[in-house]
């Protein structure tokens, strides 16, 4: 049976710089779950969905997070509450559809990827070397040039 809890991250994270909030949020969540389930923080397993939800929502306001906690033996598993899973899925699906449409529109739009740019930069010195070799060959006394 999963226990549903609400954890307020605002109290612990409001004074931290935004770059430190992500790591501290996970640490605080582990400590809070361990304290209420009478285990050590190392035995708390946080799901990927809960982690990504926290990463998305910590940039602006610091929400209260509803989580479901399930204890099996010594391991405690924490996941998003079912109602938050539905909200996260509803947010994710339109964003995926928009990304797919944007990728089709941008296909062949003349923008090249970073690797193409690097490959172009690597090829330029090779072209210069080839030109300089041809100039040296034409400047040699034994070569005939018009």
C-alpha cells in the first residue's frame, strides 16, 4: 500500500541560489522521506518521474509536491502521486506534438548541426595546406609554369 504525502520544499530552498536548489531538493526529499518512514536516507529510491518533475518546477516557484511512498523491506520507493502523474503527462504530450511539428518545419531550413560546423572547420585548414603545397610546387625551379 502506497502512502500519499505532501512535501513542502519552499521552506528549505527559498534561501538557496537557483543553481544549488536542484541538488538540495533531492537531498531534502530523501531526508524527509527517511525520517517519516524510519529508515536511513541511503535506502530511499526516488523515481525518474519524480526527479524530472522536480527539475522542471524548481526554476521558478517552489511547489508543494505530492508523492506516493511505498516501503518494501528496507527499501523505500518514492514516486509522484497519481494526480500529479496525470498533470505531468498532460503537459508533456502537447509539448511532444509541438516538437515533432517544429522538427518537420525546420527540416532542411539551412541550419546545420554543431558537428557539421566542426567538420567544416577541420576541412578548411586541409584546403589551405593543399593550396600552399600547390604554390610551393609551382615556385620550385624545376617546375614549368606559364
